[in-house]
C-alpha cells in the first residue's frame, strides 16, 4: 500500500515551497536543508531498492545542494533547472512507495544523520 496522499503532501508541500525559496531568494540554510531532506529520503529509497540509475540522479542533486550550502549561494540557472527536475522526480518516486519502504528509508536517513552528529 503506497503512502497516503496526506502523508505525501505533508512531506512534499513545505519542501516544494522551500525549493522555490532556494531558487529565488538569498541562501537560507533552513530552506536548503528542507529540500535536502527530500533528496535524502529519495536517495535512501533508491539505495534500499538497489536502483542505481535513480540513485545517481538523487546523489547528483544532493551534491549540487551541498555545494550551494557550503558556498552560501543560490543556484545558477542550470543548477536550478537540475534541482527542480530532480525534486519532481523525487516527488513522484516517493509518492509510489509503500509505507513500509518509506519508513525504512526515513529510519536509514535518521541513522546516518545520528552517526554524523555523534562523530
């Protein structure tokens, strides 16, 4: 059973608004991290499914966003287009996942974050 429409909207709606802010406003880390969260979950889902083609796309989006965070800047036109495209793919990809897969991916993301914070 796929995640419900309300769960999907809860995850994606705020992050989609944050993506618009990332693309058009001075760099605000909270917005950037919100968008990164979507890419992290999509990446974890692809990783758990061993879907290398999708995994590489979300990894590229993560790397672009990390570069923007480190450089404290907004994306150029090409980076912005790429982030929008990958975000739309992540939105569709997350929306077709089962609740169990979504929970496993979220737990994986939380585990990785906790390990990084402990280090």
